[in-house]
């Protein structure tokens, strides 16, 4: 879970601040990419049984959905945080349809890089929005189905993990079933004259 990563994120961020001396933070971003293996029945899955959001065809009796990609971007009315929701599928595998639910939450605000308390507060706020979107995107049946499986049926992959901290893209992957967050802090660097 995110709580397991926070001490390492804090350590790496403070090290980055000490080495790079960024002038300010411009945004904080947390991304979760969830891969859910939905069960196929006779080679099909009724997506409406699992997803509250997603593809809808104009004539679902005559048209057979073979692939989909949906994206929406919204602002949370309460916090002003932005959420990007992407939903797509992968090729069928072993009696399941892999469905990707990619949720990125962002806070656009300037802050001092040394203010870890502010950063941590933003990460927790973003996590709350992500959790709400995740729960609201899936049906009760889907959430129960995931919970009923003896082993987790979701996995997460994150990208751009430490890009803001190191300037180099990194990637990580997890199949443990717990979402693997990728907080991203975007600094503005001082010029040589500052």
C-alpha cells in the first residue's frame, strides 16, 4: 500500500532536494494502474456487471465489442484536484479479460520543496480522491468478486516513478494485488543566478 512506500518516498525526496535544490514544487501527482482479470463466460464478459464507467455501443444487440479505450478528465469540486480516468482492455488470456483502470490524480499548486508535511498532506488528499474514483468506477458485484477471490485479482503497474526526483524515468511493477502508487512531484529548478 501507499503507506509502505511513504518512508522511502520521503527519504528519496529529501535527498533529491538536498542535491538538486529545486526552487519550488508545481504539482503533486499520484498514479495507480490497476489490472483486473474479469472472468469470461462463453468467451464474453458483461462489462456492465463489473464497471459503472466504460464503453457503451449504440446497438449492443447487433454490434459485438472487441476492444475499448475510454478516458475522462475531471476536477474534484471540493478540492480542485484533477483526476484522469482511463479504461481499456488487453487481449483475452486464460479465460479472463484483462481490464486496465488507470487513475491519475493531480494537485496543481506551488509549494516549497522542503515542506514535506505539505507534500504528505497532498499525497493523502490525492489518495482519497483516487480511492473514491476507484470504488465509484466499479460495481458492487465487481468489488465483491475481487474480494471473494482467494488471491488478489488485481495488480498494479506504475511508471514515471521517480522522474521528478532523479530526472530519469523509472518503472516498477507489482502483482501483489495492492495498488502500487507512483507519487510524482514536479519541481521548478533555480537558475544559476538565484
